[in-house]
């Protein structure tokens, strides 16, 4: 894990009212925790800016937020589509046996027999479990992230993940 790695925690999906409030999509759990991780690094079509002091609340099934310097509907509209990142170091350490997806991305993946399968490209959730997308250039494997059953070892220091998986599957 590099100290300067950024983690995507949300994005601006719309405007709310006429006073510069925006609708947010949060990737944090719970969703309102997005306001705890600051300053934000906001990337929009206007460029990137570091923003501290954003606040907001749950509104219906979504979130609304107020960003400093965003005072009217036009300014809010200019942020629609912007992504919100924070430095990885701003996030609390995961509990024992838990991992941030961003920390798993890029890890080398090998079977318990030592057969190299590639690197973790990304992960996605299925509802039942998360799934590792492992690519080696020639092929892509989808491996359920189920500790002890398929995922036998995660070594963030050495940058590798050991799985009990048939290399031909």
C-alpha cells in the first residue's frame, strides 16, 4: 500500500435546491460516514480541488451535502459527476480479517500449489460474497472472496494472495 494512494468514497450525482447543495452517492458504510473523512479531493470537469468542511445529511434514500464555496445552483450543477476521494491513510485501519478492496487491488494471486494466476484487477459485490477479478493478460478469473474456503492467505506486506482454486477454471 502506498502512502499517496487515493480511495474513491463517493460522487456528486445531482443538485438539491438553489443554495448550492448537492446530491451525493456514498460508498462508505454507513453512507453518512462520507462526511467524517476529510479533506476531500474532488475531481470534476473543472479540475481537482481539496475541500475541507463539507457537511450534510441523509435525505430520503440518498444524501445531500454542502461544500464550502458552492453557494448556488449553478455552482452545484458544475460539480455533477465529480468524484470524491480521500487519501488511503485517512481511513481507519480495518478490523482483523477485514480488508479494504483498494488494498487488495494489484496483489499477486497464486494457488496453494504455487501456480501464478495473475493480479487482482478489482472486486465486486454479489450479495452473497465479494468476488475477486484476477487477470493475467491472457485470461480473467472470478474467484469468490470467501476466507478459509477459497482465500487461504492475504499478505499485504508481500503483496500476495493465496487461493484454493483450480487454475484451469
